[in-house]
């Protein structure tokens, strides 16, 4: 059973999600909230598997703030963003904050069901169809042959969620060396930072050991 909370300020959105979630035996809606502040308290109290989270809500706490706090407090809940906003800066900002999935509200509610299951049982990012197209367009393919063997190793561990110090320990190199490799990786892949590089690596399949060269 996947335990879910919904955090959105629009009653009609919550009603629609409630109706769809209640139609499936493997999904359980355990709470709802209208603001980011209420939502964060709900997540901490219920510790659900998935939180379906709007980005923009009334009050001082945005969806991005909620995602950051869930990550900071190391709560077990996976964040699935459900928003009308589909600009790349919003998408990648949410991922950088700790969200594991992103869906546009203009798409089918059935995709929310798919998204809940995907983020609950995986540590990989999940995107609905429209969002996946935006992500792909933003990170069109520099050749992976541009990366050195060591850069590929660094990128692999980054894509699995390791911080610089942990990557350094894994590869028996200094943290400064890791930082230098990352600067080179970002430049070669034409991405702004960790999230963009990790997305590129997952899409290219570089995280799978069998295809590492």
C-alpha cells in the first residue's frame, strides 16, 4: 500500500486527486493540506510514502520550501510536484530542492497514479509526458565520449545521489579533485549543475555498470 498526502490550495484539484486515488486498492490517501506550512506539518506527522505537492500556494511556504525541508529533515516521503508551471527553471529548481517527480496539471490524472507508483518504488526521477519532453529538449545530447573515464566515474556516483565528499572516498581522490572534475563535466555537458548532469547521465544510461566504458 502506497500512503499519499495531497498538498494544494485548490479544493477542486484536491477533490479530483482524492477521487482518482480512492479508486485504486494499492493507494491510500492519508491526508490533505491547503498550504505549504500545513503540508510540511502533515508530512512530518504522517510520514507518507508520497506527497503530491503544488508549487505555488498561499502563505510564506512554497512547494519548493516544502521539498527542501523534507530533504533537510531526511523524511522518507518522496515528493511528486503537481503544477501548472512547466518552465525549465521551475522544473529543475524543484528537482534540485529534492523532488523526485514532476507532472503538469494540464495532463491526465491517470499519469498522477503512474507517478505515485514510480517515485514510491524507485530512486530515479519520474516525469509526465509533457515534462519529459521539456527536460529532453533542455538537455540535448553532447556526446558521452567527451567525458574522460574518471569524469564518468564521478558522474555515476553523483547521479546516484552521492555528495562530493562521499564521491571522493569512493574513488580515493580528494574532494577538490572531485570539484574540478564536476566543473569539467558541467562545461562539457553544457549544464548548470548537479541536477542537469544527473538527468543527462540517467537519460544516457551511464548509471548502469554494464555500459560503462
